[in-house]
């Protein structure tokens, strides 16, 4: 990878919570503002705007993807 290039992830999702959009990548840590709950609790975000599940497999929501969720702990 050249110095200027960003890493390409084979799988990720864009979701919305608290009026902001976040990119969720499996195995990566993400800081999300103003969430209630205890540390280590499993959370589910249903307002998924976009997801990539393979090199050429994409889904776009209108505005959200029906039945999709981002789960995190």
C-alpha cells in the first residue's frame, strides 16, 4: 500500500445514531457519543444506511436497509 492510500475493508457498514453517521468495521473499536448503557453491553443499531459484504456486494438504504442492524459490544 502506498503512503497516501487508505486501507480497503472487504466488509463494513454505515449506520446512524444520535444524528451522526458512523462507519462500523468488524473487529475495530468505534467511539459513539451519548449512548446510555453499561460498558460491555451488546448494542444494536437499526438505522443502517449502507453495507458492503464483499468486494462487489453493496446494499444502499432508502433511507435505511430493511432488516439490517449493526451489533456491537
